[in-house]
């Protein structure tokens, strides 16, 4: 077995800073979203994903894949959102076992009301703190890591 490649001081500082930033940023964005719009982050993710499709509906399995959730977990969450009138669940016409989640008019209204404040919070707590060069670097590194984790590339040795 190879010896561990421990992080040096610079790498450790970057790693710990990233972890702390991610936790604090996620917490603040979630708090503001709930306070300002009455939506949880998963609510917002579901509504925004649905609102961005041409017919404002997605198969439950596709939505679960997008959110990186199990179908069971998402199904329970969708049931709670249905009770609030934000989405409906329909049978899938092409697959009797599948279901389709559709945005309701109330769900459309909720995402349209929440989006401006959420984007303002993302700007206030992240984007506006960075230079254009840092934004470009952030975009490049996040996409590199996502591509690696999604199996589309391998890290160079």
C-alpha cells in the first residue's frame, strides 16, 4: 500500500477554507431562502428545475438524478410539495411504473417570487466578492471537479 500523500500547509488551508465556506454559504443561502420565500433549498431546486423545462414537467427519476437524491427520498419530498400545491404528480404515459412531476401555477408563482431574492443572496455572499478572474477560475475548477466526479474525465497524474 502506498504511503498517504498528506496535504501540505497550503493545500490544507485551501481544503479547510473550502469546507468552511461551503457550510457557511449553504447555511446562509438556505436561511435567507426560507426567511424570504418560505422555500427550502430542495423546494427551490425542484421548482427551478421544473420551471426551466419547456413543458414544466420532468420524470421523477430524472429529477432525482439531477438533485443527486434517491427516488424514494424525492418522492417523499414531492408528496410534501404536492400538499402545498406547488407541484402535481402524474402517471408517466410511456411507463406505467414511472411518474412525472409537474409545476403548478402556484409553484410557478413561488419560484418567480423567490428567484430574485435568491440570486441577490448568491451575488451578495459569493459572486460580488470575487473579481472577474476569480469567477472564471471558480467556474473552471468547479466544472473540472464535477466532470471528474461524474466520470467524464480522470485526473492527470
